[in-house]
């Protein structure tokens, strides 16, 4: 014999009405559209150029670099603004002179598959020395075929850089270093 205390009432079954089906489909399409807009906008968290530089930045931090700021663009066109090329720049301060900074950049580049070259003398304090490799093909399917450019840049001594409100100075005992990447444009 069943007593009222050991039986649970069965919840009524909800009917799947055509209105609920239509509203569910419209809601799913709307959420999908919002996600598409978000990930294909300048506010998207996905920047392929930042992904390319991440191993270099990590190695630079291990070598004593202190990240001061960064900037970039994931390369999405929005509202008629046609910037389809992902780029990224991380700014670091190394507590070493230019020669040692160049050695660090070259070493971490080599450890990550880049062969950085420059056409300027490393000790030229009046020049931004760009250590560059543009021999690697773009690995991302959503971007045009082509080569990406990855740089380690040492800023010139007299040039002070403002970064997040802080002034960074390159001199004989510290070097401002930029790790940058420019990729090919997004497929249209």
C-alpha cells in the first residue's frame, strides 16, 4: 500500500509548441549572430599576431624582460573600416645594454625558429635597430597565403617611449625592446 509520503507527484510534461520551437530557433540564431559579430570585431579576443609573438614574449620575460605595455589589432573589418591585417606589439624593458639585448633577441628568436637579421650596426645609438625574420609562411587558414613578419626592435637611446603613462628610456644599461608581428590580411 502506498502512502502519500513516499510518492512524488509527477511534474506535468511541457508540450513543445510551435511557438516555443520558433522562439528557440530565433534565440539561437540571435546568439550566434552576436558571437559572430564579437569574434569578428576589433574587440575580439583573438589576435593571431599576438599568438605568434607569445612564445617570444615568454622567453623574453624569462631572460629578464619586463613587459610595460602592448597594442595590436586582430584585423577584422567593422562598419566599413577595412583593417584586415592582424598585428601586435609588446614593449619590454631589459636591464642590459644594446649589444646584450641584441644577443638575447637573437637567441630567443633562434630558439623559436626565427633567424633574426638586421642591416644596421647594433651599437648605432641613433637608430632603431630592427632584428627581422620574414621567412615563415602564415600558418592560419583564415588569413591570405603569404609570409608573416616578426621583429625584435631595439629603440634608439635618445628616444624615450611613453608606455602606459610611464616613460621608458634606453641608455647604456637598459634597452627598450619591442616584439612585433604583422601577418597577412584576412581572406575576404
